[in-house]
């Protein structure tokens, strides 16, 4: 009997068999992640951390010499490069993702470097500045010729001076003087903003770093000069000092009210244990508040613990309450927003569960735009010219605070000119006499308007 012939293997059957068995000459290989995918994974891991932890990592990387940027908690290429540089030196996978153990090791290394330098935050009584000083490297302390504080190394190869500019000085004039090139002096970095400038460079045998900030109390800054031979060890400490610099540490304290103190009940009501300050409101009646705060995204708007019974309008909003709000209707003259003019913004910010009233200097960029170091909570804050006249209300301010070297940087923000306010709102604002607005001081403006301002909060 003849054997049955095997069936021919069709092309489709052959391909299926090849897929099941696999080709020994072409083994399957794992795909290597792209550089972009690695950075994205590091970004995701970094941004999942609390803001304080992100800043602490960047600050630690400054002390290990791997990072020379601002400890602001924001992830970028520079932060990724610093993380991977540290990981390579620590013999860890250079993927930009720190395990809890690696973070602890990084923190310990940074603290060891801080302790070795004796890095300490110091409040300089001469200028009012708060700044980090490497006290073990700069043990000699005295006053400098301009009246500020001076810290020097024993051999005077390192010098740090704090400075408070004369009342007639301007930021532009100080900047112009600082960027002057001369034989043996080269400026390698310079930046000028409406409220601060930084200039850095080199001399024949040294390096220097200069910074000034402007604020309601004038101009404050510091300078560092050091021997170029010490740069490999001291450059990173300069970055740490710059990140610690706070020119106006009292700027976030309540506006002085010695002649018109806040009643104790209202002060207690500004306590915000379970809410977030989202803006500033202005009383235009005993039970009406006007604001530019982003209340449309909040389901639980509160003012001094009270909830409005009705919210009318849209940017600006008018909040109506069933009972009187503990604020006095605003009484102020009306002014115009003039491009280039110096301005004063007075509004609330949230600090430690409390609402604090602060005064911030700003500058008009256009009839509906200003530049200043505004903070979350100043949405809706009144804007005054230096004669004390109301010129507008601050538009929306981002709720996330951003700082550079410990200072809120100046940015551009929209302003609703007072001329654009509806007649109903403006008609409710009382007018001052001419004698009340002749060249008032900033503190006087703050004291005059404080009783009319309230913190707008969003309950959790």
C-alpha cells in the first residue's frame, strides 16, 4: 500500500510557522528609550514631588557643584543635567530619577558642604537685607564705606558687601555704572528688569557678582568679589548666596497701621486655616465688595468668613452679602494710568494660613498693563499712583508663586484702568479732598486704604 504524500506547505503556513518558531539569525531585542523619553520620565518623577522637596533637591545640587540655576522647583534641561551629573559621580544610573535613598544621600552631601562653609542666614541690620553668609569662609565682619555690612576671608581674598543705595539713586543709574567696561574689567553676564538687575564679570585676577533690587523701601543689593584662583571652590557658593538673597524680608508683613490699627475681630477673621487666598477685594459699600479675583473657578468664595449671597458681573465681580462686611467703603481720588509711571499695588497674600496685606512697587507698561513682583492673592488689588490716586485694579495673577534667588521676580500683569470701571462701581467710591493727596508717602497710602481692603479666599 502506498504511503500518503505529505501536503505541500503553503506560503501563509510557512510565514505562520516562522512567526511561531522565530528566526535564529534575528533575535528579538528590547527597544532602548529615546533621550526625550528618559527626560520626560525624569520630569514626571520630579514634578510628582512636593514643591519644597523639588527646591531642596536643586539647592542640594548647588552645594554638590552640579547645578548653577535658581532653586525654584521647576524642571528643565539644566536640572536634568545636574541630576545626571550627580548620579554619574555617585555611580548611580544617570536617568535623572532619584530614589528615596539617593535623595537622602544627596541631602547629606549638601548639608556637609553647608556645614563646612558655615552657611547661615543673616539679617543685616545696616541695610535690612537677609542673606546667606558662609561664615567659616568669611569670618571677618565690619561695616563697609557705603554703610552696609562687610564679610571677608581672613586673607581678604573673598569679600561680600551688602548695600543700600542713596534715596536719589535709580536702578538704571546703578546698572549703567555696574556694566561699565574698562581695561582689565570684563562684564560676562548682565540682566536688567524693572525691579532688579544682576551683573557678573571678571577682572585681571578676580571675579565679581553684583545684584540690586528695588522696592518700597528703596534699592538694596549686594556684591561679591573673589580671587579667580578660588573660583572652582567658591563659584557654587556664590550661586547659593544669590538664591538666599532677600532684599526686603519685611515686604510680606502687614502694611504699617500704627495710626489706624485693624480691630481685633477683623484681624482674627483674616485667619484662613482651611482656605486659600485667591485675591483682594475692595469695599464699595457696607455689604458690597468688588474684585478681579478668579472666583469663577471657586465653589466656596469667602470674605472674612462670610459667603456672598449673590455674585454679579464678570471681571470685575461685585459680591453682595446679606450682612455688613467688616470693611469701610473705599474713599480715594481717581487717576489715570500713565505709561512709565511708578505705581503702588496694595493687596493680600496667603502666608501660613493667614492673609497678610503687603505693598509692592510696580511700573506702568501701557494703559492696561503693569510690571511688578506681584504674588498670588493680589488679583483685584487696587493700583495707585504716587499721589495716592486710584488708577486701576490688578487683573488675574497666577496662583502658583515663582521666585528667583528667593525673590518674586517682576512680570507683566493686566490692569483694569479705573476709567473702564462701570459707573455703578465708580459711583460707590467716595472722593477725597485735594489736601488729603498731596505727595503722600507709601505707608500713608497703605494706612488710608487698608480699612477698605479684604482678602478673597476659596474654601477647601
